[in-house]
C-alpha cells in the first residue's frame, strides 16, 4: 500500500513529516499502551489502528503510512450506523479529531489526546 490518499479535512485530521529510523516499534508500543489495536495492514507500510468498538463511544481510528523517511498520519472517529440513525444522519460517517465545533466533541477529544501523544514521540506536528 502506498501513501495515504488526500481526504476532506472535515472527515479526517492529517499531519505528516520526516521521521528518523523505524517508527513501527514506537507506534506499536503506543497502541498497546493507549488501547489502539492494529486492525489493518500489519507488516505493511500503511497500518490502521482502532480504539473502541462503537458500543458506547464512536470508534477512534488512526492510519499511519511510512514511506521514504516520511510519516503521514490520518485520524478520525467513525460513528456507528445506529448512532447516525438516532441522530437522523446529522452525524457524518467520518469526522476529524481537531478541536472546535460541537458535533461529537467527546469522542474527538478522547481520540485526539492519545494520537497527539504518539505524534509527539515521533516528533511530528500535533493535531490542534
């Protein structure tokens, strides 16, 4: 799999930058410590981690792509179909984790904090 596709900033938060060495050890340790489980791409250059199943809080996702010494990260929350149904589909299927706004504030805040922790460890820009 190659670098991440460009997506609407309303759907996913994105950061990127140079990373020295192999970042996967740091990312895997962060995942175990923070409750983000690898759900896709194990052993590849693009891996997706998820926290939560969507029962009480929308699943929180982070996708990391490492290619040529550069790391790209996308982060978002993905509400379940039932959560969206009960909100009359006013909640989008994917939503960024940036601060600001009132839609899905709790899951976005819950996702942003641990994702910013791994970004800091990798010396990448934080998600505002």
